[in-house]
């Protein structure tokens, strides 16, 4: 519940029972918890460790510690690149945070006159805590810790419980950011941003982030007129931002920066210049008793060109299911269209001006052709991307995917060695970005497809989908592993979900193949053949689809058609032999499916 008045300094109430001799006493109390963190600390330390350490110590000694004492707080602990502090007064905590942010830029100016490099994020929450002499715990602390991740560099965020206390004083000019879902916390939290009059500090970023296409998703205009619907519109925007950010191939401007554009849509060029966004997305939501309509369009902020637009109309139902449906459809349209526009821009560049992202896009464009010579060129582009930026996970993950296809197509002269290379690349991509869903899903698929480690694979798919719940490739690859182990019902469900997430995917033939695979594992051969034929029509060079299609055709008794597909496959993969395939690449763990599958392939006359 919101706190209605400023709490007095509350004496600790000792809740602990007397246990063993020397036990640390535990107290419970209401407190304002402040969590402070350095933006881009790892990058700062990598670029200039001595200067970063020197400046951080100076900020601690000359600003943070003295001001905590001045505002009657307690420094609970240092976390290396952060500070956890406790105040008995929410007003004191907010004024401390504002004071710290005002002073941080100036205290960093040194004799060399180098500009300030350390920027801080601060979040404050008011709630119950469990305290010992040296630490504090509880939801009150957890909310503050998670909330600071959403703060702008140099900014201060307040939870609703803090805002309710200070709204008549320092909170008068606070901006309402709406409800934000915090990581690992069940309930969303209403958040407010307090402005601080201080010089802007240039925030360090990894080099590849600067080259990614930047996107700003503006608040949706509520055309229904009912202020109660604002939270619905805000929830859609929040989910879109989280889904796009989870793709890790786009630089997504935080909602804390875009919330000020609530209302009639502004000029995209103006927004692009203010936020440094190449693409601007805006739209509206109208909800009535009969219909919910969400429309959105994407503009190139530099040219004003409309790249894509769509409207979703659905009957009102369960609110959150409805919201998920809308978000899925919008994200499925946004990401491919941005990628297509960026590829078009890259094609116009001179090769010497290509970025790692440009090279990656060129590779992704041709990797799906499965023409062998074109496919080999994709690896050249990926190598150039990795050489251009060795810390960029995207091309490393796609290089792992390339090796998986290379082995799967039967082109590798040393499949065992290439399988090891593939999984090493996937592991490297995860090392570079542990939340990269593409890298995690690729690693999981390699473990099951090439190494037959099915249980370990599922753990990585779970991580991939936790990192980005709307990542279509993660859903489709996880479907394959479920088919391999005989969980065909769930495999079909996941493959269908992936297709809904990305109905116009560049590798649509592979999505159809995985549906072919899932229905074959389920024993529904007619449905399997339907999807196998669709995959074949999209790309007739995909030998993984050929094999499942052959088996499905035998399953429905169309032996001549099966032999025709088998002959086509052998022309693409002339070295294919059933015994070698069964010993190495045959993917099924389920014994019944494996036995049936090999019988069907033999019946089609594939060479032993």
C-alpha cells in the first residue's frame, strides 16, 4: 500500500529470538533504501583501469560518504561498482540522491582536464527491510536494486511508495513512467523519474552497440479517452521494448527516455535527433466494449519514410493474453523490416565502410540460400564481422549456426571437427553476451543435433526463452529437440508458436521443416508431408527437410514420390550413406521413432 506520510526515524524492533551464543541480532523496520550503480563499469575498467578506480574512490570519499552522513543515512555496503544505503526518511534519501548526481560530474575534473567518465544510476524504494549490523535484506532492498537498472545515466528513479511521500516537495516535477516489470519480481512497480540539474556525462558503450540500428518506441496514444486505459497502452509499449531489446541486434532506447513523448505523435525527425534514434515507432490504442484496435507505424527519422505499418484488431478477452497477442504481432513486423532496411543501406555502402553489423546482415541474407558457393561466402562475411568487432556476439552466434548447417547439409569434410568448432563459437557468443537468445538457442541446438546431449540442450533453450520470450529462432530450435526425444505434442506447439512470431522469416523454409519434423515424430505423416512440401517449395536445397519428407512420404504410402525426393537429395549430397548417417547425424533419441525413421529412409532406396 502507498505510504501516506513521511515516516519518522523509527527505532529498530528486535524480532530475532535468542539463539546460539553470539548470534547476530536481526531487526525489522520501515526504511528508504537507495541503490547506486556505475553505468558501464566493466567497459570503463577495460579502457582505463587506473583512472576509473581513482575517480570512483574520489566520488566515494568526497561525495557519497559525506552526503550520506549529511542526510542522516547509513552506508550499508559497497558492491564494487555500487553502493547500498539506508535512510530513515524518504525525503532525505531523495535529496541525497539529487545532491550526489549534481556533484558527480564536477568532482571528476582533473589536472588533465579530461571530461567526466563515470555516470551513476540511483533508485530509491520505501519498504520493510530485515537488517543486521552489516547488511539489509528483503523485498524493500530487492525492488531498489532492480529499479536502478531502469534509471537513465545521471538520473534518479523513485518507486511509488517513495513518490507518495515526497510528491509535495522534491517530487513535484517527477515524471510518471507508469508500471515497469522488474526482473525476478512478480508484481510490476509504478515508477517516477526525478530530474537533476547537472551536466550530461557521455556514457561508455561497447563499440558494436554504436553501430546497431537504434529504435525509439514512443507511448501509444490512447484514443478511447478513458485514462484507465493508459496502463494498457503503457504495458504494450513496455513489452514491445523488452522484446526488441531481447533480440540483441537492435539498440533500443529506454522507456524512461521516450515517456515524455506521451500525447499526439511528434515529428519523427525531432525525436530521432533528441534521442539519437534511427527509427521511431508510434501509434495508438482504442478500446471499446466490442473491439481493441492497436495501430503502429515505423518511420526512418532521417528521411521521414514510413517503413512499415500495421493494425491489430481483436475482440476483448483476457487482458494479458490480448496484450501478448498484440505484442507478438507487432514485434514480428518490426524486427524483419528494420533488418531489411539496414541491409538495403549496407548494400549501398562501399565495402571499406562496412561495420560488423553490416557484414553480419550480408551473411544472414545469403546463409539461407543453401547454394553451396553462396553459402561459403556467408562465412567470409561472418569472419569479417568478427574481425571488425571481436566483442560483438551476433556474428559469432551466426558463425556457429553456419557450421551447424554446413555439417547438416553433408558438406563438411570433417564433421566431428566442424561440430566442435560450431559449439566453441556458440560458447564464445554466450561468453560475450550471456543474455543473447540467439547464442543460447544455437548452443542448445548444437548440443542435441550434433552431440546428442538432449537434457543439457533443454537448459540452454530455457535460458534463451527467459532472455527473450519472443525470439522465434529459440522457439523453433527448441521444437527440434523435443521432436528428437519424442515429446511431439509440445514440439508441434512450439514450432507453431515460432511461426506465429515470425510469419515472414527469411528462413521460412526451416520453420516449415521443423513443423514437418514435429508432425513426423507425432506420427501424423500426412500433416508432416504437407509442411515438408511447403519447405521444399521455399527452398529445394535443404537436405534436412528432404530426409524427413522422404520418411513422411513412405509413411503415407507414396513410395514413388519418396524415391524422387531421395534422388534429388543425393544430387545435392552425393556422399550420403545411411550407415554413416545412422551412426553420426541421425538425431532421434526416442527408440521407436528412430527405428521407424530409418526403416522409412531405407524403403525409399537411399544408399547404405
